[in-house]
C-alpha cells in the first residue's frame, strides 16, 4: 500500500473511530461536525464546538487554522465567503466576502502584473468577514482570542506535511524560491522541498496572529498591520494603499440563490460567484431521466459532461451583465425552463486554487465556507514581516473591454467560481458542501450533489467518486486510471476531446484538479461527513458532556 492510500485509510479510520467511540458514550451529546482540508483546521473547529461555540464560531477557528496549515489554498490575505443555514426553519443567508481591486490603478497594466507579485493582490476580505461573522452571528460563548489561538499554535508549533501539501510544495517550490520571505518559510534551508511527515513552522505569521488576537481583526485595515502592508506595497511596487484598507467595505449580508433539485431546496452563492452556473448544471441534470444518473457509470458521466458543457458555455458566452444588478438575468438563467431549452437544443445538435470547509453544530446551524488566495500559493510573494502570502485575485480581470463585468476596473469585485452550497428540506440543512478548483469548483459541487441525491450511496461515496469536467471549447477531462469504452464512444459522438490535467499535484487515482469537496450530510438521523481524498483533510465529530444525565 502506497503512502497516499495509507494516509487516506488513516483519515477514514480516525473519522470512524471518532463517530463510533463517541456514539457509545451515552453521557455525551452531539455538538457538531467539521470537514476541512487539513487535520489541524478540523481539530480547531472541534475544540470550539466542544467549548460551547456555535457553527459560526467554529468556522472562524477553522478558517484561521486552515490559512496556516494549508497555505497553498488560502490565508488571511485572501477572500472568504460564508453560506449560512441557521436551521430551525430559518432562511439561509450569505456573508458576501468578495475582495476588491485597489482604488487607484496605473495605465497599461499587463497580464503578468495581474498574476504574480504584489500587483496581483486584491484588497483582502478574510479578516473583515471573520470579524463580522463573530460580532453578528457568533454564540457569545467563546472569546475572539480563543478562536485565533488554535491558528497561533499551528503557526508557532508547525503543521505536519501530508501527501497533497507535499506535492504542492514540490510543484510550486521554484516559484516560492523567487522571493526571500516565501523561500525562508516554505522551502527548507537546504533548498529542498518539504516531505511528507516533516513539520512547517511559520513564526512570523504566529506573531501577526497574536497581534490580531489582542488588537482585533480591524487592525488589518486601520492599525499597525494596515500601515505595514501599505508600506510593503509602496516599497515593492504594489497598488494597495492605506486608503484601500481603511475604506474596505463592510461585507454585505445577502440572500443566496435559491433553486431545487429533486425535492431538495438548493441554496448557493450569488454573483460574482459561480453558484448560478452550478444550479444550472443541476437543473439540466433534473431534465434527464433519473435512471440515467443512478449508477456511478459511463452513462452518468456522459450526462454530467452534457450538463457541464451547457452551463459552462452559458457562463462564457452569456455572462451575467452585472455583479450587483443581476436578479432578472439570473432568474432566467436558473429557471427550469431555461434548462429544458438548453438541453433540447444540445440534443438537437448531438443526437484554480482555493479551499472549502463545512461546519454544523448541535442546534442544526450549518456553515459552508469557501476561502482562497486564488492560485496555489497566491501571488507567490509573502509579507516580509508577517509571513502571509498575498492573493492573486487580480488575474480574474480581463484587460480587453468586452462589455462583461470581468473587465479590469478600480474598486471592482473579481470574477470567482466559488459555489458553496447547502441542500435542505423542511427548513433543516441536509447536505453542506463546496470545493476549491477554479471553474472545476462548479463541476465538482454539482456532481457530488447529484451523486448524493441520485445515486443515494452516501456522502463518502459521493465525494470519493471519480469526476469529470468540461470546458466550453469541448475539452473533456476525465479522472481515474481508466476511461470506459461507452464513455469514449459517447464523447466522440458529442465532439468532446479527451484531455488530462497537466498539474503536478495528482496521483495515479485522484487528481486535485477536480476539486477538493469537504462535505457534511444528515444521513440515518445523524450527521456524518467526508473529507476529499484529493486533499489531506479530515472529518471530525464534536461531543460535549450532557450535564442533565
């Protein structure tokens, strides 16, 4: 058995032990569950739930710890968006944590400037989102300092490198070596990559987190940290200023997009995020015979490819005209009638890096959180004093004015594929999920959702099933060691060209190119979860003493 298989077996075994051992303890009650891409982050969330925190409190602790323990995917200088279902019949809502481009941009910007270095960074939203979530929706049972403390410990004491994180360090090591601070933190002193089982410590980041624990998240925008960020930007040609940080808008509380899929209510993220595309995929799948989707086989994969081609094609060729005034346009795009029209027309013809985690608490509140610094290791540049990586969300803007909202502008929201999603029935959450992976986020969330509803094999099977993805120019990506003959024949009939990802972070079975879904599901009257085998993640179950016994 290889290292990867051993690591996956270890995660599954630990998860089962947590559930079975604690279920047997009659004096303990369920306090919640967490599924995230790093064991250290999951442990942080479980600790907060067992202290009496709610799902929001736990999500804050997971967010901060995940930014430390999975630095390729997210960090405090990135973007965080929360989809919250309060349970108890309450209505879901979104903490709209988009980042924003700087308020002053130079002329003649190049694509290279939008991809790498300090010029690639939008103004981060993560500290603002976490602060607002704590103030407005936290339980009040846990202090802010307690939510930051797990991340401080992981930064100071280090995290143990798992198989996925080792591949990320290996594949992107040369890029990280180009800046002294990034090299000092993420590459070993002898110039080699960190290996599985080795420990990565981030002392500079620990000191910054200690400051945020004491001074509060607002210091990132108006305090000492803000001044140090602006100074670093000015000295190194970046565009973010003290004004950008001080005038960063309060994250808005907005309604999610609402649809349905085979009797389940579906809530997902509004523009500029990718929730509407994911919903359109589900709507197209709902137009198909359910019997064609009930088995995890080639017929199902062909149906998925058809739906993905149509929805991703809509996003490319008929984009949302505005990220703020979108209701009428989106209502048409996510209607069942539009799905039927798209599928009928198609039948007539044919015969990115991020992280996601999910949290629920003992009262039924569910939180789906997607956060990112965009590419693997963001801009590949770290702050020299604080050690955090700047994001590179500026690369989502287009330099050519094509009339879409994706065109580069000062103080504008960047294009994003985030698609955190919650399925519910009768006002109670049933499935909580999301994924990293640029446009593959949309495809991953849609097919895991469909697998859970249509195949009915449980959330672990839904998350671990091999995936597919298609881009509008008919390139089809298929995961797994084999491609079936029925799938190949169907792809040829549809004009799809079979492609394989070219990233260096895959193994022979699973490929992180196809996302990293971390999901929780209410099955057989209890919450269970799945950590994507394409990452180093872990599911944890929280229990607390039942004082009434």
